[in-house]
């Protein structure tokens, strides 16, 4: 039992260290497309909007599913797994998601119910409600409820502005500061400079941490293939990604490299929500 407790304390220290190297709330930073853009995601839409900006669900018009996995620094105990489904209705789109991070001695779980709705052709709003739980061997489970709200606005057809506030009530899991959920504010913009070339930038502020600035580019040369790259500050990271899109099925993959901790690959599978392909002389397909 003593050895088990010592192992748990050591691994928890590692988890706390690695958590400081990730951007924002780890269980919200999901999705292969988002990851390939350094998680500059508040202007994006799709099933993973359930986690990072529920307003993006308001632009989802078909039933769709998504699953995401990341193996941080190629350490199995630091893996993150998420799944989500988005269900459009006449009154808006509902999203249901689950996330799991960690291993048997220490893990974090989250269940999310989100809703996004179009108020006009250019403006959407959304909200998410989360139940977050920490499980620690020999210490039991602790859980808390929180929420987030978001909005997206299209001042022009090729520009989207996204804003999201997560955990504005500063929900606390335990009396220990390290266990508290972060309160995060995000403001981002995406700009399709020419058909199939998207630039995206975002500022993210954890009220207890330094500002994080993120940016990325997505190039979609043909309907079946696209590439991505992104950078983020605090800490400085560079990410690369690519994807294949066939009919209503898409696979996104990529990763980032840390000079001391190593490579963190990610992979997501998406069914039912496509990234539109354009040509200069054609409308969105």
C-alpha cells in the first residue's frame, strides 16, 4: 500500500507538470482539426464544438459523430480520449460528449451536454453544461458541475469571429488549488483568404495564467485532402496535421513535438460533418 501511494503521488506530480504544458482546459482541447490548428478553435464548427465552443453546433445541420485520441509525449498514462455526437433539431443542435484522461490510479472524466442555435444567418449562440470528476486511488472521487457559453458571428461570408467563456463560476473540485477547474476566456477569428485556404488566430486567457496566443493555417487543395499547421505560446509549440475526407467520413491526424518531453500524436474520426470545398468559380459543394 505504501508503494502504491508513493507511485500515485509521483504520477500525480508528473500530471500536474504536464498539465502546465497544455493550453487551457485539457478536456476541452479535443478534435483532430482543432489540434492541427494549435487548438485555435472558437471560430470552428462541427461535432467537437460540444467541447470548445457550443455556438459552433448551431451551424451543424446533419447528425454527426466524432471520436478523438491523443497520446501525450507517447506516455500511455497521459492519454486523452473523447467522443461526441451532435443532433440537429428544429429548435437548434444538441451535443453530447464524454472525455477521459489518465489511468487507473489517477484520471479525469467529463460528461458534456451542449446546445447551439442560429439566431440569424450570421449569428449563433450556445451553452454547455459539464460534470467533471477526478478519481484518485486511495483518495476516492470528487466531482463538480460547471458550464460555458459561446457565440459566433460572420461579419462577412469568409470571416468568422468566435468567443467562448468556460467555467465563469470558478467551480472547485476540492479545496486544493491544483484541482480547480480553470476559468477561461477565448476570442478568435478565422479568415478564408482565398478558396480553401483558412487562417485562424485566437487569444486564450486562463484568469490565473499568462495569455496564450494561438494561430494556424488550413489548406484544402482537393476535396479529399487537406493539411494544417499551427503555433501557440506559453509554452511555445508547433503542430502539424493532415486529413482525408471521403464522402461523409473524415480522418484527422498529426501531432506536436516537445524538445525535452517528445512527440504527442493525435487522431480523430469524424462522420457526418464535412469541411466544404470551394473553387473560384463554384459555390460551396
